[in-house]
C-alpha cells in the first residue's frame, strides 16, 4: 500500500491526524541527520505491525510511504492511532 503523508518534525509529541488534504504526522525528532525519518518509520511499523519504508520525499516534508499489507486494514490501524 502506498500512503502520502505530510510530516511536521520537531513537534512536542508524536501524533497522527487525518485532515482534508490527507494524513499529517507530527514527529518529536528534529529533521537533521535522518532522525525524523527514522522516527517516522519506527513509529509507523509499530502502529501497523508491518514493514514500512520511505519511497519518495526522504529530504522533504511530503513523503510517500510503502506499507506492506492491505490498504483497508492499514488505514483502519492509522485511524485507530489518531488522538481524539
């Protein structure tokens, strides 16, 4: 499954938000020395229990992630991970 996300590094805490334009992921790590990307992959793998990798956008805020598994199931897990 391919998922387009916008990341916000150096936030207070990690959280996921579904917005009109798509998924927005707030990362607590800064965008230097690949720290934010490492946090993104690690947290997404923990949420989905599947392998995750960044296909495009390694140096940008808009990224395309590849998540193993079925789209419907993965989107359900992401929706459950959102904070109310």
